[in-house]
C-alpha cells in the first residue's frame, strides 16, 4: 500500500496563464494525490484552482508512459469573463483514463499542458512519490556534477550543485552559466518528501568583489525551480523549471539532467572505500568497527575489500567498472552481516539477515 503520508502530500503547481487569450484564465492550480477507497490500491489525482468566469478548463486527455504522466486541459475559446474568477475541480483517474494505474513504489513525473486558441503549452511540472518515506536514500553532502545519462541526456559541461542535508532540511547551491555564458549560481532550501524535493532558487547579483574596499548588499532575484529525485545517496535525476524564454506568460521550459557525487580518486574504484568503518544496527546499541583495505577487482563489475583483522569482506557490484557501486554485501567469518542497496562514498544503508536496518559509516580514511 502507498504510504498515507505520500498519498496526502500536496504538490503545488502555480501558473499564470495558458495562452495570450487566456492570460488570466488559470491561477493557483493545485494537484493532490487522493487516497484510494478500500476497493482500490492506486490513488487519483485531484486538480483544482481558479479560472476566469465561464472559462473553466475541461480534461481533454491523459496519457501514462511508464512513469511520465501527461495531463492535457482544454480552455474555452469564447465566453470568458476575465473580470471575475470561479473555482474549478477536476479528478484524474489514471487507471480509468489511461488503463494504467499509478502504483506504489514509483516516482512519477507529471506534466500539465493547456490548450487555448489552437496552441498547446506546458504550464506545470511536478514529481509525485508513491514510495514509502522510509525507503528514501539520504543524499551525501558535497559537490554533485552534471553527467550524461540515457534517461536525461547529455551532461551540462561545467555545471553542478552543492548539496547539504542538515536536520531534515536540504540546501542546494546550483552553479552554471547564463545564456550569455557568464558564470552564475543560485541557492535555495526545501524539506524533502520521500525521494523527492522541490527547491525554489534565488539568484544573487550585483555584488562586490572580495577585494573591493567596501562591500555592498547584492540584489536577490527569483530564479528557476529545481526538482530532484534521489536515486541513491550519490545520484539524482534533476529537472530545472523556468519560465519559457524568460517571459511571464505562464509557459514553462524544463531541462532534465543527472547529478552525481563523484569520487576524487583516479585509481582503482575499490580504493575509494578503503578506511575505517563502523556498522550500526538500529535495534542494537553495540557497533562493530572494520578497517577495510586491500581492494581487489573480481571482475569488471565487482570489487572486494578485506579487513584482515576480523576476517570480514565488503563486496560491491557496479553497473560498469567506472560507475558508483549499486549494491554491496558485508560478511564476517563467511557469515552474512548485511546487504546494502543504498551505497554512498561515506555511508551505506541496508538490512541485516533479520531484516533490521543497518548503516555502515566511514569514520576515518
């Protein structure tokens, strides 16, 4: 079953209009996952907001392609009274509208399009997480860089983010380039919901050089929004959402990218996990310390670290010889201690043979 906290989470989609004709036709569009009745597993999506009087949108079409949900709205072309507004509400049932329900254990990407006067534009984009919040990876603090990915396309060379998780709050600094090629950076913070986070960014401009005799207060400008889906402690899919062509007509442009926290070392991949680690079990106050070294490659996709003092081994598997490990297994005296499916550079999360949550945390290199 989908976690109730995820079902009841509200995702706000703000838009200013759908066409030149309907510049004020839609506002405060809100999307909410609706808990299913006992006879169904999958939730509906409720859309509500305000529209110009006698100009409420109607649901035109819904399509679901794996995890990409597209909702198309149609606005009347005549009879709208822009002097007044009225509330509207629509219910989208993906199972009924597309034949495919929204299922537990997924992050869905929802795009809302509006059509008026024969033109269709993207007016909203958000992520929906139907995973249990307990399954969400904890992102590692540090620099995350854009990288090529078959899911999101080529890397944005020289672009990346500084990510820090502190007391349940996520802080993001995004650095890249403007349309003119000038270096720029944005920052913002948000509280993640499960595997996803939506961060409204702010840009600082017109500041003084650190070598200026006296510093002046830089000006702050609203920046794009960054939506994140954390796939692991060191990898995330990201979507940068901004007004189309920098205008305020309510249309959106979305740029997908993959961000990853990369290791600094250039030697064998297994060497990155050398060091002293402590294994912590949530149900047991005791902890075990391991000193892993002597990394060896078993094949192109597997490497092994050994703690000779405790007869323990940490064996990790990657998608290729150059990528971040996807899973690791810890054994001691040939007995299994834990399997980790969330693998970071400084922390691994998984389960012991009894199903208890365990963490392997680096304490020294």
